[in-house]
């Protein structure tokens, strides 16, 4: 069963168990999806509301984009569990874990990449959205930014276990670029909600 179809209490019970999956990557993706949903809510409280007619079209487009990102993040929660399970099989079999570890590094990086446009959209929503819903967009931004940072942390932790310097350098470069862009956007969100 997909994590997106699972009751949240079941997901949390599985995280808090002796099982290895769902682990940090899946949890980060789910937190990112929750934050995204809060930004969507802020959009829905703006669209069709008096006083926001001039931004309605832009906010509606952002809402559609956020809906897609939320679905993508839920898919990535499942994908992270799959690659961690593959890594565990490689460990148990005593086979080369390099390919599995690269996958287990790539998925968290993709989670971070998927969080970045949400923060970018939240910058607009927190500036132009319904002022009564802006705090929800702000809360969503905190969650998505935390999910992004947690995913980058997982990437860095996994890279420490790889000896492929070319792969490591490429992943570190991508991670740093995502982190830098996210920091700038998150500062804009904070400026909008203060």
C-alpha cells in the first residue's frame, strides 16, 4: 500500500517500529507533502475571494502546480522506501552496495528538488494570498524547508559511504545549489510573513 493511501497513524507506527522502512527519506517526503497541502489551502482561500481578483489567475496556476508537487512527494515517499529496501537486500546478500547506495542517495536529492518549487510558490502565496491564510502558507513553508534540509542531510550522510568521487562531487554540487536557492526563497517567505 502506498504511503499516500495509508492512515497517518499507521505510517507513524511503522516509522516508530523496528522496521527499517519507512525511514528518514519517506518521512521527509511526507512532511514536504503536508507543507505543500498547507500552501494549497492558502491558494484556495484566495481564489474567488473579494479583494484578490487581480491575483486569482496567478494563484490558481500556483495551486495546480502545488497539487502536482504534493502528489510527486507522496510518490517519492514510496520510492525512498523501495531504494532503502534494495540497499538492505544488498547488505544481507553481501553483494556490492554501490548501485543501491547511489539510488538511496538520489531519491532524497529528488525529494529536496521537489521541495524547492514549493518554497518558490510559497513566496508568491505568502505575498499575494489571502492575508487570513498567509499564516498557513508560512507554516507550510517551514515544513517544506525542513523536509528539504532533512533530505540534503540524508544525501550527505549517504555520500559519506560512497567511494565514487565523481558521483559524490556531482551530488554535492546539486545539493548545494538546491540548498542555496531554498535558503534565499525561504528568507523571502519569512520577510512576507513577518
